[in-house]
C-alpha cells in the first residue's frame, strides 16, 4: 500500500503490539445485536497473535464523555472475542482501565501469542481531547502501534493520531483493505465511473456532491435529495420530502456538474403514495404526474431500468445512500433492483463496486447483496469524509509515520 507501512514491514514476534480497532458495536441490555465489526477484526488479531506478539486491543464504545460508565464498558466484548472461531485456543483477557499500573501489570503477565482487551478509551477525557500526556501513556504500553480502525480515522483522538507520534505506526489489514478499495474507486478508477447518491437531504451531502462531480462521469440521485433537484427544475412533487430552501443550491450543483462533464440522472417515474406506512399500495407514475397530496417514496420501474442500463456501461461504482424509503416494503424495490444488478456485474468481473454509509449497508443487506460487492465499508463518517475529498487525520499520521 503506497505511502504506508503495514504489518508486513515490521517484526512483531516477541514484542507488545497495540492494536486500535473499532468495537463500537450495537448492544441492547448487554447483548451484542450486530457482530459485523467483531467478525471483521478477529482475523487481524489472530494473525498478530500467531506471529508471536503480545496483542493489546484498544477501542472506544459509545459516548461516556470522559467518565467511566458501566453501561459502556468493553467487558462484554471480551467474551465475544474469546468465542470467535478465529481466536479459539487464544486466551483473551480484560483489564478494567486502559492506562495505569493495573494495565502495565496485566501486559507484563500476558503471554506471547495471547490477547488483552483494554477498557473503553473514552473513559478518559484525554482520548477525545487528543491529550499528549494520555497519548504518551498509551504508547508506553507497547512497542508497535497498529491502526486497524479506518472507521475512526476521521477523529484526531489520542489513540488514533497522538499515539503514532511515539511508536512505529503501521496500517492494519482492515485499514489497508479499506484504503486500497477507496483508492481504486476514487483516485485511479477504471472509467466510466458512476456514483449512486441517495438519502434524505442535499444539505448533509454538499461537500460529497461537490467533490464527486469532479471525479465521476455519471451520478444517480435518489431518495429525498432527488425530489429537491426535481423541484429545482420545476417538476411538481406534491408532498414529497424536499428541502425547498435548497433549490438554488441544487441548480448550482447541476451547473457545476455540467461544467465538469458529470451527467446527473434523476428519477423519471416513482412509487407514489399519500402516506408512508406499511401495507400501502403505491401507484406508479411519471414524476410530472405526482398529485398534490402524493409523495414519491421510491424510484419507479422505468427509472430503475434506465439506471441499470447506464450502470451496464460503467466500470466503477461508488454507492452512498438508498434510492427510496427502503425501510418499508414496497419502497425498497428500486434500491434492491439496482443493487442486484451491480452485484451481478461485480460477479462477472465487469464492475468494481464500493459502497458505504450506515443506511447504505442496511439497504444492501436488505437487498441480499452483502458480500457480493467488491467492498462494503462499515466506516460511516470516515467513509463519507473520504468521499468528500478530506484528508483523514488517522490516515495522514500513518503516511507521516
């Protein structure tokens, strides 16, 4: 991976390796409800363990605001890691702090090849404040720092940037995969490049749109933001979700896209209903015929076919945001249809497909195509900031290191 050192570049045998991961998983009443982030990190931990290192795992959980809170302890994650198939036969210990004498003692007694999980980093205010003293105390615990938490790379926190100023710092396998996938899709892509951008509001994705229209050839807009663009061109949209105060902005974005030779595609028909609730049987109509009391809640079949035809001409796809209100059937139809088409093209080797963002991952899971895209990022904010063209602090510090 250009510009970075990785685990392949350092000797970890007989050393203490501090591994920053993201174990900020959804939990209810102490039970983990989604193990995706755990499942993605365990292979990295196993490999470092197998190389003969002491593996010290660091993560945050929730927003405890710099104070210990029992409900945000990482203790439940100890069992989840220990039970992981990849880590069977490896002891996974836990210590009730992330700095201090108890932690130092636990690391000293940790056997090589085994794992120690530290308590929530954010129980200390120095983590989010990127306090140099706190970062130095973390660094004192080990010999090598591995950042395997791309999803946290947009945060200039002590365990992300501060610690890398004190130790040899390398990118972990997940960090490496994420940056490689995004670089292939955004920096040196095979063309034509398509971006699918959905979601409710333009206002939350202004920087993303501004950056991508300079880099992609075709941009499909869906969800509520498509309604704002339709309204900006004079199409009546009834009661559809729309940012009426952003109409001039939508016109400006279209003008900039045209100047950059980026074609913006909007829905030409939609699934329309008078209310958004389960069991509704929507009508399908051209966007020009949305009634005053109607809402467009998904793209229609003609739009879906048009989008698929354009996708078939492309070689790279970036996807962020659903095309409709996918949470309720049948308003998930447009997103699902395009997602399946993208998955099939990927399987055939005709498309590099990269997707990310919370709603996007949920929508693609709903479509049954998780695992069928080239890469699906669970990084959320970091993924969005990368698409916006921003340098992420956690990535920048690895380049420097």
